[in-house]
């Protein structure tokens, strides 16, 4: 007797999660349609690949993550070839061939070859001990290596890399994660959330190195270490490459199917050959490849319907939330996190609880969500996005989550008034509401500073300042007059001084760290706060902070001064204003060679070449560098010039070697960044030909020694200097000038010149610290010297050697197209 | 005639930075935001013609290096109290490749 209809033959290449799910659907919808044969390159049944990380960390056993046991294949009459890799598809004959020589014919073919890990093309990448993270074999190899409890380096700070790192760490290895971008998981997280993630990962004892570019894997017969592009060498017994995946489309390409990044399929998951389908990470639909499981399961649903003759089943793109499977780290990210005019953002930062939430809104709808620390509302936000819910009604309380919706909007003042007396206001110091209001009325406090002094509330991180001020208003009524701290910019309520204090107190060492911990109101700052923060971090952590060039004004980024027509001016350093024929000749040659339109002597005793095209800058510097010139930093919020007169060398009135001292100071202090520009001068006698008494710092040489002046101005304001004091020797003069400058570097507000800083801090206080308090003076001096070890790098020669090449060349030149004849 | 012309890849531009493209009609500035959005506008501030490509990029806006006008990268309009706008250029991404919709000036072949 014949069966009702002859079954068709379905061959599946690959046995991962997507084809497994597809077959489940297919057997439900059309159980008698196909005879199924599966070729699995891995020698095992179908398992839940995304649960490999818990297996690696020891939270699960392999048996627990199996999706289909052997019984399932038997039950459905599937022929499963374990450990057979398909090496060829013959579309004419409609057969596939495995590496073991098995040939199988098909009516319909389903390709689900998944993806292959991206292996960095660096020397040593094939040494024993270099692994990727893709399948159970990789996990087993890692577990074996982890028994040594030695050093592991994981390359890649994305989802897979961090999961691998956490797993290896929990197995007792000493783990370092290298990530080429400035923040972790930058594809899914914005920098603020990336910063929090980095903190959490480091708290687990995993070292994280960002901006780390791998140059070579070191070792003779096995891995011994990793060499980074900056020259750092990290010892390693195990290297895991988790730098990304690529769709595995090779087999399909060799078979002549249309491929791009992946195997190109239509919305019905059909390849360019109507009898061949592709799903999973290897498939590319509408120009996109997918790596998260939800869309892959959607592909499985579509292809099974197609195979069961439902031609209407179509794949539709949807955003999938990213979650990290590392126990104890909560993050959630989905959708479009870009910024724009037509978009608004709601940001909530709770530094004490380590919480960051950001919603991106467009037309009163949520289009993107990042949650860190507290992710329970992720599903709700995602749901609002999917349903395109208008959120304007609940906008004010939206960020607090689902449980805060409905009811009337909260009046912040009423909310504070309603707090019980034992409610904690200042988390850092454990101060409750009753203690603060009690102190205000009991001790007659009238200002925020009073409250800080008497109760310590808001005296540490300052993030409860708003609450404390509301308590002052509640307790004192209208008689409370909040102190007028001018915020740095509209991104924060904190003033410059608070920000500087907190950067030190909380050891904040990056711009994202400052923005998170000090609860910035924007995700990326603005052109006012970013350069200021960059300076504060450079000044406070000279050895640890990585200068953020994108937060510097253009002049400091390209080491030249932008002019009104977009060209630049270049000023080489002329130490103390002294030059010679060789230098002048070199300048003349450069002016001729680059057709520089204007040359001018500056007020600071050096030569300015104006009107240079940006593209020409590196070549100009190269020529100047050959003559021994370094950058004059005429563009910097830093030390500009030390103007001198000729002193005892030539002048009949000179009392000391003013030229020599000027050069000595300039050579000692060049390259240092300061809150605003610093101009200095040394005059050899009180006739003051170097005009030292209108400079930021000036020295007047006299018979008995060196009179140090400071806080002069000859710009927007005109102001003669104040006398700091008299010292006897040149060494002392240098030490005092350096200490004064360092004091200003540590206390000045960004763009605040020395005379304004001095007025704010008090001239007497500065004199006391620099002239009388030797310990303080030595401290300032030593900190300046330490900072200079990182700052005295000539930016011109650095650029000539190729640093920041992209800055100086157009990305493309689009020419004219020729008209056809 | 307008054409989609490849002008580079996303990796050619630093995050929160910009690069220029020279065209027969003048320079255009191509920006990459922190979130990897790409925008292109004429490299010419509506105020005094400052090179916007040289400004500090924050959010989807750039601050002109000459006089601190803040220009929206999306609309080309000056933000805040200032009034003026600069031409925007349509951008399309194909993987990492950046394509710009540009008018090609035509010269007669010899």
C-alpha cells in the first residue's frame, strides 16, 4: 500500500537554535510533509547557545541547556548527522556533501550555518591558548585552561567578551578585558551606562582596559602574552577573542547563492534559489543580519510557515532589547539612542544607588531606552515603544516607571514636606530629614553652607543639595535666600568649584564618570562644560586621565589658531624671545614654500605666520621641526610666552640675567595646561622693559634678588600686578613661580584668568601659602613637576609622526564629472 | 543632477568629531555623533562663515569655533536665540559606508 503522498526531503545544514525552533513549528503545522535530515558540524544535539555563559561560570551544567535530546530526533524520525560538516551544495543535482563523504539529496534545503567568531588578524592569533567563544568546545577548552588559575586576557568588551570574562573570573582566573572603544558595549549603551558597567565589572576584580588596540599575540609555542599598540605587554596564559561575529555565508557563496554580508534572503527567508532557504545569524534580510535570539526565532517561525506552504508569512524587523547575562549586573538597552532636534531625552541619575536611566523621545513617544542598575521597567518602556503610546500625559513621572503612573503629578515641595522625619536625605553621611530641620531651627542656620558645616548633609557628593535647599525653604519660608551659585552650564546645577571639589573627593577620572556621579542632565554635555571638565581631569589626574580631544576647542585640537577665514596661524616657540639666523632662515623658507600670506611679530616676542591651510599644517610643522622649533602653544589654555629683556648680558642697567631666567622658566613650564592662558615676563631692572607688571606672572630683577609679581592684566581689563614677595636666588624665583601657577591650576575655574582667581581667593591667602608656608609651596611645586612628566610632549612633532592624521585631511574630494560627448 | 556618492566610511570620523569633503560647490562637513549618527551640512556657519567642521560636537549639534553659535546637525538651523540656517545634505548609510546626495557639477569633456 502506498502512503497518501510521497514525503518531500528537507535537508537542514546546521543544528543551532534557529533551525531547532523552525522544525518544532514545522512538525506542528505540517507533521507529515517532510523527511528531515540534519547535518551538524558540532558532534552533539541542539542546545541553548546563549546559556553557554552560565555553563562557563558554573551556574549551570551542559545537560541543563540542551533543547532537544536524542529522543526528540528519534520521535520525529529525523536523521541527525553529528559532527558532519557540509562542504558542498550541488544545486543542479540538488544534493549536499559532508566532509565525511556522505551525500544526501533534497527537495528543500535550509541553511542555518550561523556565524563564525571574528579572529583579529594579528601575528600569533593561531597560537595554542588562543580561543574564540562560540560553542561548547570553546567553553570546555576555557574550563580546562581555567584550572591553572592563571592569567586570561579577553579581547572584546561587548556582550560575549564580558560574559566570558565574568565566567573565567568566577573560575578563579586573573582576567583582563581589552576593549578598543572608549566605553564598554558601545553599540548598545551610551557612555554613561558604559561607565557604570565598567565600574561594576572592575568591582568583580576584572581589569578593564579601554581604547586598547591589540597588536600582537606573543608566545613561542603557546600564548605567553598580548602586546598592545601603545607598547604595553600583558602576560597571559589564555587569550579569548570575543571581538565580534561574522555571518557564515561561505558555503552558500560557493554554491552560487546571492550573498552580501550574509546569505541574502527575502522576507520569506528564501534565498536566490527558490528551493533553498536560510535562517539564523547567517541570513541577511532587508540588508540586516541579526545576532540576538528573538529575531532568529521570528525567522524560524517564518521559514516553517513557508515550508508548510504559507506564502504570506513574512519576516518583519523589530528592535530587540540587549541584556547582559552576568549575575548581579543589570542593564537593558533597546531602540534608537541617537540625539536630535526633534528628539528629547529624560535622564535620571542616582549616583548613590548606581542607577542610570535614559529615555529618548520623539513626537511624545519613546524610541529608545537605556537602563542601568534598575531595569525592572525595561519591558514596560519597550512595550510603550512597540505600541507607539503617546506619553505626554505621564511625561513628568515617566522615568520613575510604571508604578508611578496614574494619580496626580507630584509637587516636589509637597513631596519633601510629606517625608517623615527619619527619611534619609544625605546618603553619604546618613543624615535624616529631622536632623537637618532640627539644626536649621535650633541653631538658626540660614544657608546651605551652614547646614553643611553643622550637619554634614550635602557636604560630600552634593547630590542631595536640592533636597537640603527645599528643607531650608520649608523651615525658613521666604526668609531663605539660596546662595547664588552660578552653574557651570545648563547641563548641571553645580558650579565650577563644586565640580572641581567633587572630582577630587570622589576620584572621578573620566568625563562619563563626572557626568554620571554628579548627575549631569544631558547625556553628552555641551561645548561649555566638556572643555572645562577635560581641563579639570587633566589637571587633577595627570598620570591617569586620557585627554579627550573631542572635548577640546579646535585650536587645542590642531595646535594652531583658527582665523576668521578658517585658515590657521602658527607660532613656534622662541625661548624667552631669543632667536638666531638659522631659525629665522627656516621660518623664511617655510613662508616661501607654503606661500604664507602674512608674517607678524607678536606682543609676546615671537613670530606669527598667518593664513595657513589646515591641510598644510603637518608639513609646516615638519619643516619647522627640522630647524629645532617646537609648538609655541599660542593657542593653548596653558603657558604662552615668557617675555624678557636683555638683562645683564647687554644692558648697562641690568641687575640679573633676566633673559636666562625667562628661558629657564619657559623651558621648565612649557606644555602645562592651565585654566586660562598664562603669560609671563622677566625684566632685568625696575625700568621694566619686558612689561612684567601687566602679566599673569612677572618678575622684576633688582640688586637684592627677584621681586615676584602676579595677577596683572592687559586685555579686556587693564590691571597692574600685585607683589607676591621678594626672593634672593634664581632657584627660589623659579620655585615660587611654579608653586603659584600650580595653586592656580588646582583652584582656578576654567577660563578664569589669574587676576580673577586671585581676587576670588584673596591676595593674602595666596601670599601666605606661597611665600610663608614652605610645606604647601613644596607640595604645589612637586605636583607641578609630576604633571609635567606627562605634559611636555611636543604636539607638533607628534602630529608630524602621524598622530591624529584624520584631523588634517579632507575625508574625500569630489571632483567634476565629465559630460558625455 | 543629484547622485548618491560614497564619501568615506563611518570609521573615518571620530565620535563627536567631523571630517570635511571637498566638492566643486564648496566644503561640506560630515559629523559623527556619540551615538554614531552621521550628518552632513555645508561647512559654513550662517553667522560669519566659520568652519563648522572644526567645532565641538555635542548631542546632535555643533558649536561654531568662531563665535559659539550652536547649529543643529539635523535641520541646519541655529539653536537658542540666534537665527539663521545652513544647508543640510542627505546622508545614507550602507553598512559602514557613507553616501551623500550631492549634485555633480559637469564640465564638458575636451
